[in-house]
C-alpha cells in the first residue's frame, strides 16, 4: 500500500507543480473563538461531493457546535462565476464556498476571501496538494484551500466494451469509432464540453494561450497545431458521438447508466458517481453497468504506446468569503472538510483528496493507476487572474459547439483567439 500511495502522490505532484502562483489582499483570517449559534451556509458545486461526505460534514459540525445548523446549498457550474461575483460582494454572502481551481485566482486576487495564511498548518500544511495551494494563494498569502483534484480519464463498462484498453491515441479513436452504432456513442462528446475535449488540441501540440515576456497573453487555437487538433475534434464529433451538439458536461452519469455510450471521458471521480445506487440523490448504476467487477478506467493514451495524452486537471478549492456573517463557524466547517475523516470519504469516491496522505484510500488497482497516470501529464488553464472571465463568457463552450455543428474550423479558431486575447489582456 505504501508503494501504491507513492505512485499516486508522485503523479499528483507532477501535475500540480504546473500551477502558477498568483496573489491578493483579502480580509484577515477568523480567530478560532467560540461563536454564537447560527445557521451556516455552505455552497458546494454540482453533484461531485458524495452524499456520505455531505452527511459527515453536517453531522460532525452540528455535534461539535451545539445550537448551530449547517445547510448545504448546491450550485451549478454553469454561470458560477457571475453568481459568485454577485453573492460574494453582497450582504447575503454564504459562509463557505467551493470554487473551481481554474476560477480561484480571479477571486483571490479580488480580495473575495478571508486570509487563512496563519491557519495553513492547522488545515494540513505540507500535506495539502501543492498546486492547489498555489492557485488558492496570492502575493504570498493563503486564501483558498485545496478541496479535491482529478484529471480526466476514460471510464467504461464491460457491458459496453470488451477486450484490453487501447494504448495509443489513434487506437483509442479507432476503438471508439468501431463501437459506435445508431444507438450508442463510441465516445460521449457533448458539443460544449471543452474541459474534456481540449485534449484533442493538446495531444496534437496546440495550446489555449501562452504568456509573452511582457506579461501579455497570445491565444493559440489558430496555430497550425491548434487547427490540426480542432479539425480532428470535428471529425471525431461526427464519427462517434450522438450527444447533443450544444450539450454540456453535466449529468454524464445519465447516458452512462442508460447504456448510451461505450467510452466516457470525464474526471477520475466519475467512478464513484456511477457506482452509486440507482436511488441515490445522484443516481448511479451499481446494479448494472457499474456493478462490481464491470467498471473500468484508464488514462487517455498518448500518441505512442506507453505515453499519456495531456488532459485538463479538474478539481476545486474551498474558502471563506470575506463577507461571511459567521467566519468563526465557517472556519470550523473548513477544518472538518480538510480533516482526515472527510478527505478519506472523498478519496474512496475516486477523487484525489486535498491531503496527499489520504490518497491511499482511493479505489485500489486500475482506478488509482488511471488517476495517477492522467495526473502526471495533466495541464492547467492559463494562470491569469482574468481566466475566470473566459469561463463566465463561455467563449470556449460556444466555439467547441460550433465545431461540433460542422462550422469552418479556421474561422471558429480565429474568433476564439480574438475573444481570449481580449479577455486575458484586458
């Protein structure tokens, strides 16, 4: 088990060292004093946090803080930046928030979160995922703690795919095409899902944007490599996917559990989502396609055998809004979310936990190997405080959807580059 943990940890460290350190001037950290009973509002995004973890947080918090209650308010990833921008600057801010790792620098640099620098060691210190510590920091201060991570992998069921997993990028695409029927997508590819399918650009040598010596950014989709990747993406959309061309990457458990796809490219924690019971809050298919022994994952293969394709590093940070009405209680909730007990639950659900020491509790065998191999070659979005504005304006979603619909690749790429340059260099 120790050898296995080292394998995972090294993969994650390799990924997260890519994160760029940014910075901010937020409010002071809360003192851990006794506070009056109150209702604490925690914003979690999407259905990624398993129900067991939610129950653990609420039960533990309320038992440790008699008279106080904790309410989890689930938010949607769609439109999240705009919603947070409004909520965190108003008089009705929540007390603890989950924020995507790619979005964190925008809010730390704006002073939206409390300064937790003097709480860093108590929250986990050097046991915390280093790259997520970096994106949650600004000007040498710590504002948003790591929550969980997970790079993109391929998930499939024995009911839909037989035989060994493909070991090269071309073999993977060929396999997806061979498994496509009138009712089944060889690879499920919603048109707006740039987070999963940015891999097509990266594996062909392209990029989102590069930073110049003067600090400005230049988008890269119109380069030769970018066009090559987007063209292959368009050809694959047409050949293997029946997913909506204007669809998002949400609720992927539904087509998986309906037997509508062979391969699913998604964050590594998808194994935990589809393994849930059919009557769970977020329903899985533990009695059918994800039954024990049927579910598998592998890292997206690279151009040559034994290599892995670049994939987007997923995951979140957690923070206390500067305008929280209950900062002392919020810090206590944050402590629970970063406790070994809570992080162990996330790890068991297939997430790479915020605390490296808890990675040993990730599902054994191929699931951990897939996550670690994917993490070792994963990439992050441009380390610009303006990046969240790219996401909030959905310029990548719109461009990828147009490509899925068959529009001219060069024209779409040029417009996308223009939009990204304008936002990152504003």
